[in-house]
DNA sequence: ACAGGGCGCATTGTACACAAAGCAGAGTGC
DNA sequence: GCACTCTGCTTTGTGTACAATGCGCCCTGT
């Protein structure tokens, strides 16, 4: 039932983070990636022991990784009942997108002021990688890299709290995209990303913000958050209930 | 050298959080409170074992509390070298305040739309408590309650990601205030809080935002983030260096 | 006397063992 | 026949022992 996959010596490819506690980061990155690529469906139970077996580490490490994922909102941690992959409701998705609009606007304005040449070069490189992933048909990597682009943009804005918040928002957005994206492929047009970089490099705040808001509109419109998402939404709610069930009506938000 | 303070049966008074894992929350709340009331100076080492002794719990619990505090930015977690009370630099403080302005503006606008009568009643009650604390001369409680007011306002805005972000910002702001506030007492005029509630209840978005921005200005102006903060700033930087870098003998304040 | 290296202590990181809390199933009473 | 409870198992929560890392001190060599 649970065979050990690899004895954990494999390096994390994308390096979401990779300084000190490599074990934590590896486990974190793998689970995160699995969620993004929908190998872990929303509502899936994440047993500590099973994950420990799989990654060849003790529950202590798993627990830390889950805690981190929970804090970023991609995993739901229920006291005494374990962790499950978060299944954001349509309402939660809307809230995330509202917050993102807000933050992306601010980040764009700040990036126009503070982005260095090096920042811009890195951003361009990321768009390249993103395009490559999509052309390879690697949807999961594409979603992840697209998210990392927005995160790098936040870094260019040079505001630590916003970077941290953006990390959380991007993670949740990725999960939402994985859950709600309509059939089509390219969810985040790298073309728009490139135009955005150009506007920032030109220090044209109005244009940059305009492009970013347009970009947000596009992402929004590609999701089935409205009426037509009935079946998808129902499925999400269903799996959620299967996990949560009990006599408790609804934890809604654990905060 | 380290006597056990209390065997941990004392309830957390203000209830920053208090549902399930009470132990975590108690430890978290006590450390947080100690930091706010400046019984724990920035840069102070937070030894896991010492804290465990003090609170009568194992390092496991302490570690979780520290992790949580670290995530909120009031504690700095250095791999293999333990935790210290964060000592935000002036630059970091500026970043926090910039982010807060942004978020408070959005929260205010949303609260005008979404705040219920119950929300408003709770907000008014919190201002009362805050005023009481200040009149009692309980500065730490005052700072905390003032922060909780802004957090409750975020809850009235009904946007989960913003609430979470606001929690982090408020915590860090509290630390900054504790560190940089100029000698005077009332740092957050509850009067302004009350006016803000009135504007929100009147659903006057422009007025509410105007008041909030004014309020932010006031908080800003009460801090010594500019030139005159030389000594305070120097001290902060100094303690920071003592902890982070060298082989220096002793941090000014010990646990 | 000072610089460099090695050694011992203190503290954190990790794994594991035990305790507690859910959850599922079978059995029993109404 | 249905519902309720009691019991056993599975899974999480917590404490603790051991390993690893960092840090300070002392010793030695120049």
C-alpha cells in the first residue's frame, strides 16, 4: 500500500527555498508540487506516517512541512484529525483574488521604482523558463513557474512583508488554478508577463499597473468561478465534506 | 539561575487565540506579551530549554510557539543558532508601515461595505477596553488591544487572506512601536478609533479611509524612525549585531 | 605575545516511544 | 429494526533521548 518512493537524496529541482534545513524544504517542495500538478486532489488526507515512509524521514519533519503548507493556505490542518489538501471554495477563491489584485497593484508600482537591472534580467529569464515548460506541455511546472514570476516581481518591489504575503497568495492561487481552470492550457500568458517587464523597465507606472490589472482580469476570466462551475464546485465541496464530516458543521476558516 | 515561574495553569488573559491547543497558545501569548511590554528586549536570545523550564512544558511546545512567532515576524529563527526577539531595523519598520497603509486602506473600504452591526458593537467594546488599559497605565495591554482593534477591523472586512496578513503586520507594528515609540504614552488614540467606527457605520467610505490614513500618519509621526532616532536606532543595531555576528560576550538583557 | 588549531561544552535538530484522542465496527437494548 | 454504546485500532499530540552543529576556551607553536 505504501512503498517507499525514494530514500530522499534527490535535490529539489526548482528551489522554492534551499538554504539550511534541506529536508524540510525537500518535503515541502515535493508536496507542494504534487498539489499543484493535481497528483494530490483537494481533500486528500495527508497522513503523517505515510508521508514519513514515502520520504524516508520522521514525522517531525513531515509535521513541519505540513505546518508550513498550512500557513500558506494550501493545506488544512485540523487538530487531532490530521491534514488534508485544501479545497478552496469559490468564495475563498474570490477573496484570494481580491487580495491579489490589491497586492499586485502595489507591487507593480513599487517594482517600477525599485527594480534593478538584475531583477529585470532574472524576470526575463523566468518568463523564458515558463514558456519552455508550457511548450513542453509540463502544465504543473508552468503553473509553478508562473507563480514564481509573480513572486520574483514582489522581490523586485523590495518590501519584505509584501513578499511574504505574495508567497502565500501565489501558492493559494496556484491551488485555485489547479482546481478551477477551464480546460484550456495556457493559464498565465507569458506574453503578458514580458510586456509587463518592458513597462517596468521603461519606468512607466501607469502602463505597468494597467497591464497587471489586465493580466489579473485574464486569470480571473480563465477560471470557472461563476455559474458554470457547478460540477467542479460540487466535487470540491463533496470531497471536503467526506474529510470533515463529523458532527461539526463547518470550520470555514481555521484562523 | 532559572527558577520555574508558574506551573502553567494560568489562563491567557486576552485570548489572542484560545480554542484547541491551549498550551501552544498560552506560551505564544505570554512570549508575545512579554515582547510587547518590553520585558524581552529586541535581540534577546530565546532558549528553548529555558523557556520550557519556565512554562513547564517540553521543547516541542516551545518550538511550535517560536515557529509561530517567527512567522509573524516578531521572533527571528536562525538555523542551528536558536531564536532571538526580532529587532526590526528602521528600514524594516518602514516596509511594515508601507504595507500596513496599503492593507488598512483596503480593509477600511471593505469594512464599510461588509461590517455588520455585531462587528461594530465588538469594535466599540474593544475601544473601551483599550481606553481602560491606557487609563490604568497598562501600556503593554494598551498596545496589544490597539492592535487587536485593527485586527478586528480586518475581520469585519471579511477577507481571510487580508486578516492573516493584517495579523502579521499588527504584530510587527506592535514590536516596532515598543521599540521606537517616543516617550509619550498614548500611541494609538482610541479617539481616532471611535471616529473611524462612526464613519464605517455611516457607510461613508471616503471619510473612513481619510480617517484611517490620518490615523496611520499619527502612528508614523509618533515613532522615531527619522533622524532623531539615532540613539535608539544605534542600540537596536548594536544588540542585533551582538546576537547575529560575533563572539561578543553578553547581550544587554538576559532572560 | 599573538595567531591558529583542537577540544569540550552548550544548544539545537531529529527520531522515536508513549499517551491521548478519534473513528469504525460490532454488539446490545429498546 | 434502529439507534446507542462500548471496545479496539488507527492516527495524532507530546515528551524525551540521542545525534549533530556551533561556540568558546585553552593549548601550542612561532
